[in-house]
C-alpha cells in the first residue's frame, strides 16, 4: 500500500526555468510533509517542509505547496540550476505518531540542463 | 561537525549468511532511525530508537531482522539468514530528539545478497 506516491520517475528542465515536482498521498492523517534531496552515493538531505496548517512554505529558490483537499503537494524550484540535479523524495508523517517515522515516495530524478 | 556514518559502505554476502550493519549517529542525537531503499523504490521505514529503546519496530520485515542500540549512540542492524530480496541500500538517520522530522541521513550501506 503506497501511501505516498511520486508518479513521475524523472523530470528534465532547462537551467533558469521552473522545476515542479509533484507528490500525492492517501492517508488523511498525515500532517507534516517534507522534501529530501539525494545525490548518488550520499544519504538524503533535508530540503524543506510544511505543516498541514499551512498551504505554502518558501525558502529561497524552493517553495512547497500543499493542497489538503486534493492530498497533493508540490515542490517548485525557481530558477533551476544544474546543481539541483538529484533525486527528490517527498515524505509524510503523522504528528500523533510521536516517533518522527517518515513515509517516503519513490523519488523523482531531476535533471537540470545547462 | 561529523555527520552520520555507516559501515561498511558495501557488503556482498551469500544467501543464508548473517550480516551486521553499523550506524554511528551525530553526537548528542537521541533519536535514530533505520530505513532501506530497494531498487526503484522509496525509503522504507524499518525501526526507530529513542535512546537505547525501540518504541517503533513496525517496519522490520521479518524476524530475521533485528537491531540494537547501545550507550544511546551506535546502532547495529542484523539480518540473519539473508535472502536475495534483502538486497537494498540500508540507510541510518538520526535527529536531535524523537519525533523530529528533520532527520540527518548517513550515506548508506549497499547490501547485495548473491
């Protein structure tokens, strides 16, 4: 049962343009969402997060949008840079679980072309 | 400061053998997590430690998998009688406190069962 889904395995964009990565979830109990970025042979690194009480969170070039009614979140990167090329994972958690256990999507490989 | 470290980085073992994977979390981090990533899949939660106790073991796939943590620091994940489906990258993460979603990941151990 895949509770967090990233339906696009890969995305290719031109440097300077916007990258939009999408994520859908099925469990309405999730109340905290995160994006992680992963380079080859490294562990994932935390990028940005959003609580379910918000619908948008921005940090520099990165913005995460949350649509609770659609159970959908997206990560926007503007402008995209070649160094952003990596695998992006969305993750979700239930605050009530009190463990910090994260449920991850399958990942989307972003390629930013110079 | 030092991040999360894992050893070995790669492990090739024969089916039926036991393996031990080690994780050294960030100093002072009380929470520790094990995840695994199978080919083409997202990260799958295995177990969560708070200090030396494991309040959430719900992700361990079978009784061949066990983990312990000593001194509130180093953790070992043991897989007994390995099977080919155990082949994956095993990732360890730590966070400053339990229930924190901002987890810091190690580079992982790539396990191949032949």
